[in-house]
C-alpha cells in the first residue's frame, strides 16, 4: 500500500528488536528516503535550547551578524540571505544560517576540520550548539549502524569512516515572505549532499518531500521527532538502493507563513578520504553501477561549487 506521508521509526527498537528494526528502516527509506525518528534519546531541553539560541542570534542586527561572515565558503560562522542557491534555480534561497563544525582538541587529522567561531553577543549559543552537535553525532552513529546492517555490511562499518567527518550543524532562519513579487519558496528543491541528514525543528510546517509518485508531500512532525533523510553520498555508496530524495521548504499558507521558520539540520559527512564507490553487494545485473567512484572530499567540492558556496 502506498503511504501518504513519511514513516515514523522508533529508534529504541534498534537496541532490543534489531533485525525487525533494520528491516523496517530499509523499507521506510527505500520508499521515501525520509523518516521521522522518535525515541532517539535526545533530551527535549537540548533541542529547545538550541532552537532558542538560534532565534536569539538571528534577531541580532545585520551588522552584528555580518561580523561572523567570512570568505571561507560558509564553512564556519554566519552566511547571510541571498548566498546559497539550489542547483539550477533562478532565485536565491530566502534563508540565513550559521555553520558549526566538529570541535577538535589538538591538531585536526584533516585540514577541513577548522576551528569553530562563536557569537559573543549570545553566550548561550556555544554551549547549546555544542550539546546538540554531540547528541546528533551520537544519534547519527546509531542510525548508520542500522543502515550498515541493512546494506549487508558489519554494524560498525561507518564508525571509523565518519569519526573525522566534517559534519555540519546548520541553525537556519527563514523570515516571513511578505513581498508578493517573490516566489513562495524558502529553500529551492534539492537533494542533500552528505551521507544522512538529521533535522531538528520539523514541527513547523513548510518542509515538502517529493514522493516516489511525484507529489510534493508536506511534512510536519510532533515536537521532538527528528527527521532523518538519506543524502547523495549514501545513495552513491549503495548504488541508489536507498534514494536521496528531493525536498524543499515553502512558505506555508495562512498564519504559519507570517512567522519565521527556525530549523537545524545536521549534515553527517564521512571522513574526507572515504571512497563513495558503490558497495559490491549493491551492484548487480539488474542494478548496474550508476556513479563513478570518487572520494568524499572531491565530491563535496564539486557540489559546493554548484550551489555557490565555493567559487
Ligand atoms: O529547513 C528545513 O526544514 C530543511 C532544510 C534543508 O533541507 C537543508 O538545509 O538542506
Ligand atoms: Fe536539505
């Protein structure tokens, strides 16, 4: 039966009902590339504090925010409105965001893992984002264990392939769209580049996912549910057995469109030297290899140039 919206998975089942959970996860992602995740073990306070700190930062005057806009391809700090554009889109996205990376003590094993910057105007921002980064990183590792099993690899397949990944936590702000001459799209249709994405703040309306029958499906979750979707890197690795589904953010009709949207995606990246070549067990006569072999870092650079974040 065709489900009309994305499935919801209870992550606590991975610990006590592993085989059934992995089968359900595989079915959910093969159908949608997206699922809501409940019982993920992340305290609601961690999520609320991060969303509150994000709203506080974005309410600062432009001049204060722009102090944190660096010519670094948006890798750390603030990126103002009008910078990012979805591949092949006409209008820039109606969003501003901040990038938090992995906190490293000592010399980073990869040069991409540059130091974080923090806004001094909002003291709560740093501890709130650090706590959310650590919690989502842990949750991602658990989900990747389940994905590894589904794909016929050992449970720990990803663990030493992601621990130095340049994963990015991205607090986002979409302002209300009040100018009627602007399109109603806050973030243009796109696929995520990375392995998987975890999305916090999805209770607000506006996110739409393209179903496998070609319909835009509006997604809003009960508070605390974290959406997880497959990105292009995982799609390549599994030779499209799991789809990296197109999604976008629209300005909802009615009162929800008159207020700002705050969401926080966590883009899970593999170590820069991980090969994204299709796993041999995912290639067959019926499903021949679709993409060329490429290293994660080279693939990322290619994609960041396409969306205007790297010139
Ligand atoms: O704001 C959202 O809910 C989704 C954001 C998103 O898809 C992205 O930043 O890649
Ligand atoms: Fe996305």
